[in-house]
C-alpha cells in the first residue's frame, strides 16, 4: 500500500514544516559565504482552508532572525504573499520581483487541483535562501513534486533548490 501524502494542514499542525525549514536553513548556510548566512526568519501561509487559518494567522518566527530586522522580516513576508496573491497566474514571487520597489523573491504558490491554492512566504535569509528553504522543505515533505520545484528553480535560477 502506498504511503499517504500529508496535507498542508497536517505539516503545519504537527510542526513538521517548521522543523524541516530549520534543517533547510542549515543546508542553505552550508552553501553561502559567511557574510550571507542568516539563522532564522518568518513564515507566512495564506489561503489555508477556513478550519486551519488560525494555525498561521500571523507570521511564524522560525529559528533566530537577525537582531534589529524582525519587523522588516515580518513586513517582507507579508508583502511577498500579498504580491503573489495579486498575480494568480504566477508560481513564484520572483515573477514580479522588483529590487527598485523593494519587492523580492521568497514566496511560492502551491495549488492542488482546482482550488485557489496556498501561498507560502519566508523572509529573514538571503533572498535565494528564502525561496530555497520553502521549496526544499515542501519537496522533502512531499507537498510539491520535483517537477514543480524544477519550475520554480527555472524561474529564479536558484541553485540552492535541491532537486536531487
């Protein structure tokens, strides 16, 4: 019998997403120069079913965000999710990224079937690491496929996304 794939709600409620993101932060830091390494940030999830919304009503702190940047990280996490929501045909916030406007990558859309989808957003790390911790975590937890992760990597040219 095939193993049942976990739901987004289950990986949030059980804390497995948070734990996997912590592991992926460590993975990304292994591949970044010391001056680009960070040790935490904020996760925001938008678009969960009504019964699960209370699980992530506010951005969740994971790890140890850089001192003095907590409010900025929270704001960026919400901005990325809101911007991706405004572009329903986009898979990644990299598709509407504008450094001039302070709009960066680090949010992705997960869509399963016909529903509107769920947006995952993370801020607090190097920009590519923000995206990679989400994609790598959701891939490891079998929420997204290798094919979907590859599409996201193709959009951002993010070599921290681990497809292997």
